[in-house]
């Protein structure tokens, strides 16, 4: 990705940092200087301007790239509703919490509750695309109402917990209770998955819409979509029967 | 003006603004793409009797379709936008939804005027349908006995042009047909256009209204019927014994002009006396395709 | 806490309907927290020239300080997160409190916001007796307003037993004991018998004479018993009734039947809008209801207007909340409370494009506009059930400005409005004096608060001063000055001081012969010791009866 | 020598909130409590607590300590943690939270390490519950989900259910059907009318399947452990009033974090065919009181951070954990919590003030410590029972200093210094 604003961590973080306010609201039209003044909430030292923690180069123009060891950063792009945010590395917890639009592309791993609903909230993501190229912690995409979460590696337990609608795509294996208590929405598993007992097996088929979705993931994000994923068969499970029963798990199968 | 000895009359084709939609049908194999496309575009020659004019625009390779399967693009045209929405729902519902392995996508993603299609067809799912938003576009997955029918929620519509035409005036029926076939073949590959009539060719050119029945919108174009040369005010030179018309619709005027150019070029053969065009004196349609201008640009 | 000892509010147009003053320019004199006839020359003045002066607002029916409210608060973190409320900076340096908003704001924020609206007296309309201690604590943390609450009695096990055995006098004594034990202000009935029916498996009672099978009593008997009790005890406020079948199509029949059952007795019927639906489908029942109310001076109502937007339904009426949960799919709290009452909570959204919401909105306005006697038809939204109290100014505008009302009417879903009086065109516009009646003078009179709702000598110095503004909603939303018990609490829309309010409660006498039986009941069935039940140490003395 | 006998004292030894305790006091010491209950006896002890005020371990006048505490808090360069304990009346908890607001501090309570999962699930779904009086008087079917109350809530059986007779259950235990569900090592009561045993890994599936069966969406074929759970349903739906009982407090056994949400959802769903409530057992002290006060003052029941000048909800990262990672430069601990070794050593690294019962004996050696009374033993006020019914506290002993008083003094001291920016 060329252009855009590059935020490089000045010195390694020694305390957790909450970045939920940095990309809140409309940020893509701001200048680098304006964004530099937005607060990062440091665990111990409190509100600190972004520019003191990150060296900023370039202008946003709708794009921002974070560089450095970012594992102590929580809630990056929480509530994001515009722009493209790339993270070169791994993030802490609640990355892309309640994402509403735009794209958060994490090259490394994400901690727990990536793209989830804030704790205690019924509704999570309402739009946008969250790409975790590595592994994701527990409850990725929990409570999602709309949008897309992709986990390139392994997804922790309870991915897509209580989904209202939307898509969670897991390339690696999915942890326990994926899709549990979903009302609608899809968990697409390209790796191993054990559906909860309140999901009922329906059939093995080739869902056409997955060709669209996976083609896009390969094309737009360069994710490792293989011909076997595009042309292969999927086991469809309907659930969660404890809720509306209008959701599904689509599990790729070698047949 | 003459092309390969064929006289190009100094006249123009008069065409109308129509609403156009482009739909893309994909399927497991070309067999089912073709099956759906032929049914979908059947009985869709003229809005006068068919409510919609439709034709296959071109075949699409697997690389060109949204789902990476073979497909085809089709244009459907009506006089108004609401009408177009109804026709799309009717035709896609009856001929694509029903056809094994197909899916149906909008081919005008940039058009801002959009009409609901999947949003109406979804009700066939009886509450079991599911919607998916992929890359900001909503699709409906409608469960069917074979699996799922995937159809886009909304289809774009543009202001297109319908009724581009030219007439092939020939010495013999064989010469007219040969020239028309050559023209239709040449025009089939033109992007953004369709030839809504059988094989792309019309033998029953019409004039506006009727001499005898007031309510009739159109009746035979007696001035171009060779058999009536003796009883009507004929427009045909003496040597002409058969006339065929090519009608072309398209997404815009330049596509039609370029299609007509290719068609006329191909039609100018031995046995063809002249190329003419149908118009209503320029009072009815906003688009005028002057044959000589078109051909001069070749 | 006194703030200003003396203050002369000068030059304002005073709307004090209790004392027959309708916009006359005159001074209002305040001394030591009370309105006085005159002040010596040289007393400090507040210039209200060109402004409008009214008594502080009185909310007769709100849900702001109860365990049920607190459960609703807890249920709505999404709303709180969306509306943080930093602490205001007070002029006297007293530490003010931060909080959060939403349909059920935190207590301090609630107090500040009521004051910011010019309201200085508020009652919580539904408190489970065993939770009274909780309400007193919440009220202590709700500054700027005097307040109290009504105790829920219409489904109380012991009362139902007394009624079943025909002991009306003892019922009255028990009600009196319960009021005193809880520090409540009035008797509240919610869905008489229906909550017990919900809890005991009968699900609900749908008419006035359907028998509650566990006790063999009817809603009619409950209504009569408690209405008589309130009147015989000489309570300042008569029995406060939430009828059976709230929110159901056709419920105006049971509402009218309830009114007829109490004909000749003082009684207040609350959030009448929710009880004024024609049937069998959805339609307005406002016309027959108001015909009855207009011709029966012993009755009063508050409207319970629905305002479009988010709301939280909080009620003791458990069965109705279950149905709302099932039909809306929204989250749902039900708490069955200690053989006394219940609690149900469902957050909802009133949409102007939704046919039923639009009908509810229209019916509320019809009740207002068809009212012949504003003294008996009080402004309320049943906060936060029909909408937040913060929407009162917008509601006042709808009443005062038929153009605004007409424009709004055009935007709403008309599907169920056939035959609605509002849709047929009600041209009435409330005057400022009528607004003063339905927002302070009327409710104060109905509550029996002799020192509230007016500006005559002896009245509590609760005063709201509005700057004239052609935008009525803005005018009522941002009073220029609000004075609470003589203290200037709001100035130019800013909170300046946040004094604690007074507790308003009663302690009627009763026949001690009640106690042995009651103690036995406690011993057999209660989980709390009889002696530990009453709330003690309420800061303010009870209102003398 | 005469004994004083104080009747109808409320015990906060567990969440049962029994208010029928007779306490015998001799020479300022509690010598007996009745009825005998191991947790009650442990709670009251002999009622003796220290009444000291210490600075750096040395006695100091309380006014001086409060002034210094105010300075320490106001001048703190980093964030301040206010920990609100459970052995406090609601009035004391109110004062502590007011202080946190004033200081723009972070509030933590016992809730975030104990009952948080239930509160969060309740925020997502709501809940169907009942006060203990309703359970006592109506519950004809009781299902104990992985808990035997007798161990941690000794009088629950005899005061609330299943033993006592009630309005709708005149026969007492004989009028109630008791179902025991053992979950791995979490055992339900012995002697139930029906007992099933599930592996921990089967628990969530079983809860969900019961709900699916209520919707007639139960898969036709179920593996045996799920089948026995689903087969319990007719018992529950056939009840007049079914009560599901679970322990909202953690035990030594690891527990699936979804258990409580599964139970909440099941109890709600059972209200279609019948009436049902979920009973969440809570441990001793005034735990629900802290949640209640926090909720009315901030909108949130736990884990509130005032550092931005208004309450923010931070249930994902509890204050004590942040303390251990160095998140705070000062802490005010109100009440006497039993902190872990990690918390204790983290507190040793920062400025600490303890105000509350046995503050001067706190394991973390606070810089300043002010002893106050224990709620319900020396301090009066309100304590909340596990079902959130507020109870009047009737202290049998006279204390020398109430927590509310001490905190009031601290607020005064802070106001004299001016509020922090």
C-alpha cells in the first residue's frame, strides 16, 4: 500500500495503550498534524498525544499504517467507520472492536475479542472488514451484526459468538464453540471446526456466494485462497437452534 | 456515397432513449449459461409486443465473471425504469432462478440508478433466504431443490438507446439475407449492444400507425415492401426485390454507431443495391444516426 | 445550602394559575426558601424583564429512583457509553458528580437534567415496598429535586388476603402501615391482580371482574379497596392507578370500566395513553376516554405521551413486558419481587414510520387536546417508558404550536390513524397558562402539595424563568434561571449549584390491631424480619396529613 | 455480668443475608450467634477489630492521617485506583465511589473477579429472576446447576428452598421437585429427586440443547449426555414455577465462561411454557451493594474508570490486574479485601491508603491506615442480599469510627486542596 500516513512507534511501549480514540469518527480527512494530537490513553500515564508515541510520516488520505511492536496496543480502530488501516505486526486485545466501516488489516496476530462487541453490549460490528492474517484470540467477531472478519491462522474459542449477521472466515482451525448462539450469519471454516451440538448438519454442497467472497479475499487481500476452496465442497450446518436457527457454519471438506 | 458499389443513402436512423440493464448469468458450464440466456432473452424483440427488448451481449470467460465461472452478459431494455424492474424480476425469476447451477449478477455496478431484483425474488425463499454482503454489495441466497440460487439484490440501470437500424435493399432475397447475416455476425461482437430480433434481423419493418385501424401503433412499412411497389408510394428503387432491416439497441449512442458501422460494412456486398435507414422525420427520437456520417468515420 | 436568603425576581410575566395570574408582569419575592408577599427595598434582585416566570415543574409520574430503574440502567451500557456526562462545575465549589446519560441516566445526572429543564419536584411512580430503602438511597443521590415515590400495592400477598376475606378496614390499615414503613408518598396500583396472576401461572387478568384464582379476588375489588383506603386516610394524593391490559388493543374498555368502578371516588389514572386503545385491532380510544374524564371531576390522568426515539420500558407489569420481549426480540428483564409485585424491563424504539408507535403518539396528543380541564390532565411521558423527560419541551411545543404538530403528523405512518381525532384535525393550541397548569400547578394540586406548583406567599421558592423564544421547544429546554428552595441552581442553561432535595413522604396512622396478624404473616412467609422491614432515618419529616 | 442479646441482626457472612440472627455480646465481645452457622460465626467472630490510625506503622491522629491521605491522592502523578471492598455498607460504598469520581480514579470491586460473567451476560440478554421470597413461596421445581448451596450458603436450603413451606408450597420440601445437575467436579446437592451428571465439556451444549428443545428445534438424535439434559425439560416446563440455581461466584473448579449466559437464556426461555427464574448465589459481604451503587451513580455495575472525567466501562481489564502491571501510582483501598500475593506486592510499590475494617492489619502495609467498623457488626446502614434486596444492618457492637465518617473526612481534605485538574 503506497501513500497514506505511516505511524512508527518511537520507542517500545512499556505499558498498555488504548488507541480507541485515535481513529474514531471521521479521521481520513484530517491532516497528520491533527491526528498527531488525538489522544492515546496509556495505562499508567493517561492521555498522551498520538504524535508523542508514534512518529508520523505522510498524510492520511484515507490510509494509515502502523509499524512497530504493537502487542501492547488495545482497541486500535475501535468503532472505525472509514479508511484503510494496516498494522505491520500483532495487536493486543479488542482490535477493531465494534468496527462500523473501512478496513483494518493486521499482518500479525490479534488478541482476544478482535472485531467483537464491547463487553456487555449486545451488538458488535456493524460493517467494515477486519483481516487478521495471523491467529486471533477468543471471541473474534462476537455479536457481529454486519461485516466481515477474516482470521488467516487459528481462531480462538467462541469465534462469532452470538452473531446477529455477517461473516467470519477462518483459514486455520477454529476453537471451541464457534458460531455458538448465533441468530443469523455465517462462520466459514476452511480448516478444522467442530460445530456446537445445536447446529444441525444439512448437506454438502458448493455455495456460489463463497466463490465471490473467497475470490475477493484472494484478490483484495492476497489471502491464501486455493482452488480447492473455490471449487470444493462445504458441509452446511444450520444453527444455532437455541436461537433463531438462521445462521450457518460452512465447513470446507476434502469430501 | 458508395461502399463497394453499394449506395449509402443520405438519411438517418432515428432511435429512442430506453432504460437498459445488464445482467450477468453464470453457471457450472456453458451449457447452462446458454440455456438460461436463451430463455431469458426469448420473446423479447420489441417493447410493442413483448414489453421488453433483450439480447445476449457477449459470452464471458470464467475470468470475467464475479464468481469465476463461465457466463454471459445480457442487455434488457424497456421504455421506463419501473417497467424494467418488473421485467427483470419476471424474467430472472422464471428463467434463471429455475435453471440449474446458475447465479445472476448486475453488470452495471457503476450505475447509480438501481432497481430491486434479488430483494423481490428473495420472497421465493419463504423466509429461509439469507442475505450476504460481499464487498459492499448485497446478495440473496435463495434455497432451491438443487442447492442455492444466488442473485444480487439490486441491478443498475442506465439510459440507453433503442432502435438503431439500417435497411438492406437488395436485388434478391438471397442477396438480402446473405448481407443481413454478414451484418448480424459483424455486429454480434460489438460491446454494449444487442440485436433484439431473431438472428438480429427484421423482415417486417413497420411504420407508425395504420391506414385503417386507429388504435394500431404500427403496421407494415408499405413503402419498403417490394410486393406493394405498384399500389403504394414506394421508396424502393426498381431493382430492389427484397429488404431486410437490422435493429440494434445499446447502452449509449456511440456503441450503436460503431455497431452500425461494422454492420453496414459487412452488408455491402454484391447484390445489395443500397443501405437506407428508418426514421420518422426526426420528430420522435432524440438520437439520429446519419448513415453517411457514420460510414465516413470508418 | 440556602444560597440566597432574599431575592426579588423583577419584571417577568408571571404565569401562576393557582393564584389566578396569567402573564401579569409582577415581582416574585423570595425569602429563606419561601415565596413571600414582599421584601424590603434593597433586597437583591434578579432581572426577569421580558421573561416568563413560572413555578418549578412538578413531575407526577416518572421512573428515576428505584431498583427497577437501576436494573434498566445496568441493562443499557450501550446508551451510557454513547452519552458520557462529565461533572458540571459548580459555582460554590461543591464537588459535582459525573455520570452517564441515555434513556435511564445515572442519578446525579438525572437530578441535574431535571433541574436544567426547570423541574424541581419529581416522583418515582413505582417502588416495590421491600426495595424502598434502595429508592431512598437513589433519591439521596438525585440532587436539585424534591422527591418521593409511590409504593406498589395492587398485587401484594397480604393485601390480597385481606381483600379476599373482606377486610376492607384492615386493608386500609395495612396500606397505611406500608406507606409509613417504606417512607412512600402515595399508593400505587399496577395491573391490579395481574402481576400476581403472572407470577402464579395464570399469566394475566384481562378484565375488571376476572378472578385471580390464587386469591379469589378481582381487579375491581383491589381498585375499590385501595381507592377507599387512600381517600379515607386523607392522603394528599389519591390512589395512583396503572390499569389492567396496558398496551393491548381494545384496552380502553377496561380503563373505562375501572374509572366507572371508582365513580365518585378521587383517583388518578396514570399514563392514560397506554390504556386508550380501541379494538379489536389497533385504533384510538381517546375520544370515549376523554368524554368520561371530562365529565368526572373526581378523576385525573397523566398522559404518558410517546415521543419518537429510544425508550426503556420499566414497569411492575411483568406480563406485558414478557409479550413486548417476545414481539420485539429485545433484551428482557423480569424480576418477581417478594410476594409484593414484579418488575419487567425491555428497551424499545418508537419509530415514526411504525404504525403502532405513530398511533400511540397520536393518542397521547388527542388526550391532551380533548381535555376540557387541564387541572386534571397532566403532562408526562411516563419517563422513560414513552420517552425521556428530556423530551418534555418538544412535547410542549407540539401542544402549543399546531403548525409544528401538523408538520410532524404528515411524517408519521398513517396506517392506523383512520378515525383518529388528531388526524381529523384538532386545532387547539395550549396557552402558556395551560402549560403552567399541566406541568406544575395541576400536578402539585393533584399530589396535594400545597407549597408546590405556585408562587403565592408560603410556596416553596421553586421558580423557573424562561427567556421568550419563538422556538417553544428551545425555550422550555433551556430556562434562563431555575431557583430551587431559594437557591439559584441554573443560570443561562448552566448548572450553578446542586443542593440536595427534600424527601416527600407520608406516615398515616393505623389501628394497631393490624400488627399481630401482619407479624404472623411475616413470620410465615417473609424472608425479612418484621422489625427490619421499615425504612428508618428518613431525613425529612413526613408531610402532615 | 450481664450479656446483651441483640435480636434480628443481619448477617453478611454469605449472600443469604439472614436477618434473624441473635447476637450475644459480653463486655464488648460477641460470644454467641444463633442460629449457629459456620459462615455466620466466621463473619461475626468475636467482633473485635483494631481501632488504630497508622502512618508508616506509627500511630498518628486521624485528622493528620486524613490530611496526608488527601495530599497523597491529589498529588499523585499517575492514576489512582480506588478499591471498594465488600465488608462495607452501601453508604460507605457510595462515599468511596464519590471519592473515585472526585479523583478521576479507576474503581475496582470484588465483582470483576467473581460475578462479572453473569453481569455481562445479563447486559446482553437481560434476565428472568426473582427475589428469595418468591423462590421460597413459589418454586415447585428447583434445578441446582453444579452447586450445592449447603457448602457456601449454609442456610439457603432451610430459609429459601427447597425446605421451607411457602404460600404456594405448603408442604415444604415434599411439595418441591429437586433436580441436581453435576457438572464435572461442581456437584449439586445429594438427595435430589432427579440427578444427572455432565462432563464440563458437555455443559454448554446441554444448556443450549434444552433451549433448542423449547423451540422445537432439537436435533432428532442426541448423544446420550445431551439427551438426559434435554429429557429434563418436561420437568421444568411442567412446573408452576421453576427456579434454576447456580453459583455466581467462582469456585476452585475452572468454569466455562458461558455457563451463566446459558442459564440466563434458558431461564428466560422457560417463561414461554411456564414461569421460571434464575437464582444466582452470591457470596458474603455487600457485593450486590457495590454493584447497585456503582450502577446508579455511573450506569455501570463494575469496573468503572473515571480517568477521562466521566465514568467509562472497562470490564475487560480489571483494576487489580492493571495495578499489577504498573498501571497506578496510588491506591485507596476501602474495606478489607483479601488480596493475592501479586496484588499485595504491587501495592507495596506505590502510595497506598487503607480505610476500613482492619485497615491497619492489611497485608500490603499501607502508608496510611485508618481502622473503621465492619458493616453490620459496628457500622449500620444498608447491605444487599444476593437477590439485591436491600437489608437494614443492625450493628450489635458500637464502633469507634464509621467508614462513612472517615471517607467524609477524606473528601473534606481533598476539597481543601482543590480538585485535581
